[in-house]
């Protein structure tokens, strides 16, 4: 029986069978991309692989639950996911600082985060993920006073002092670099470890305190760490023993920090 707030060593394709139907509120899936030479990333067909994941995830997700599936631009092309989950957005995680430069075509400067829900989203905490307005405040307010806005279809589309919806192009969260303080090892750069801010946005947007979050490819444990800090329950699955140890150490460190604050 799978228990919450633990990291499990094993293959997610097998361990997911032990998770109850419709028990998960949010899934953060940063699995294989099918583009590198790493053994764990070698796949015959990434689209078929992701469709298999989507089928499994649809069983364990609650109605209204969310899935964020990471990948390259074609990660869900040519597959019919509609019988299982609803695709709401293909979020572009824009990374202009990538070092690799194409010689025969344009360089890929973004990853996709496919945002699915099981039916209509149960949770979307917009106020927790708002970002600063990019337009001049006075200009925005002048625009809101024109007749087409006042008398139009969307009169409530007003300036919000807390900021705006981050939209589906996220260029404000940079990928980790060799100088990033949170980077655990240069071996994890650009492939395994994602920035905490990126995962925090996802967890805040699509879950509430006390909800259950699943990370089937836990890697270095960033999703688990974020869940613990944001008071979400979690289940982590990771097949690599070294990674499981890293996850457990990070979780233990949080416990120690919390304990030290109490004394």
C-alpha cells in the first residue's frame, strides 16, 4: 500500500498500480523527453510513451485534478489524449540563454509544459501566481475607460493591483545555470533538476494545502521539497537509487530546519 509523504524507489509504471483510483489532486510529470543519449531518456516513440502515461494518470487523478507534463514541442503531437484528459494549455517555458546553437536550423529555446485536467479544473489559484504588469499602469487604466471595454463583452477585465495572469509563455523563470545556488550538481543541469520557482508556480496554481501531489519521476526531489514547504501531501517515485537518496536527504533537511525553528 502506497503511503503519502514518502519517496519510493521503483518503476512508476508498476507502482502506479498500487495507487487508489481518483486519489490524486495534482501530478507533476517531468519524465523522459526522448531527445538525449542518457539511458533513461532513450525511447522508441515519445508520443506513444506519453499517451501511456496519460492513460495511467487519468485513473488516479480525481475529477477536476490536474496534470503538468513536461516535454519538447512535439511531446504530445500525433496522439489522441482526449478520451482520458482535457488539454487546457501548452505552456511555453522560454529559455533564451541555452548554450546550444543550431547550425542548420533555428535553435530550440523552449520546453513545453502540457497542462491537462480531468474534466473541468477543480482548482486554479490565480491570485497565488500573479506576475507584475508589463504595461504602464496609467496606459492600462486609460484603455479600460474606452467604450468598447466599459460596454463590451468583458467589462470586468480590469487592472488588478496584485498583478496579472502569467499566461502560457513563461519567460520570467530562468533555467538553472552553473552559478545557481540551488543546483545540486552540474550533472543535473538542463536535464534532471528544475528551478523551485517553476514547480512552485505549478503547485500553487493547481493544488491547495492538504492536497495530494504525485511526482512519478521525482529526480532530485524538487517537487517533493516544494510540496513539503507549501503544506501539500505528496507521493514521489524514482527508479534511480542515488536520486532516491538525494530526495530523502533534501526532505530530511527540511525536517531538521523546521525542528530547529521550534526550539
